């Protein structure tokens, strides 16, 4: 046995896999899935919004990876921002909440595409040099 491995404790003493521990992990996974299914309408609205918005952003989405990032951005915006926007606008009807999720999914991917385009077009180094006095 290599000299560095002699002092390690045995695996069962490090991670005791008891039935109670396995059951706790299973219930945590089920609770996670339950919370995810509670927001399935927002996820679906964000997916549909991002897919529809991708038609108008197809010039910026040149490969599969950029399309997947666009789609995930739309889903994340719909999932995490819909509650905030609906609270600020006092929207409580579930069909209207799903509509807000759709719009956030559509505009979320497009907004980050526009931000990425602006960053690529900007001359960041010239801005940094002008702020630091380098010319």
C-alpha cells in the first residue's frame, strides 16, 4: 500500500450508509422534485417564451451551445424573476402570472444576448486606460 494511504480511515466509518440516511436523501430528492413541479408552469412559460424569442435572435445564436445558454437564461429569468415582478405589479391571477413568466423568458434571453453584444462591441481596454490615465 502507498505510504500516504495508510492513515486514511476505512470507508464505512467515513460514510455510514444506513437505511435511515438513504431514506433521508430520497425524501430530500422528492421534496426538491415537488418544489420544482410547483413551479412547472413558470418553467414551461419561460421555455416557450425563450424558444419564441430565439427566432428573432437567430443571428446571434450561431451554434447549439449559444442556443442552449439563451434557453437556460430565459428559463432562469422566468423562474426567479416572475415572483418579484408579480409582487411589484400586484399580479395575482395564475394565468397572468404565467404570462409574466412567458414575457420574462422571452426578454431574459434577448436581454443577455444584447448585453453580450454590447460588451463585445465596446473597447473595454480603452475605457480602462482612460480611467487610469494611460491615454
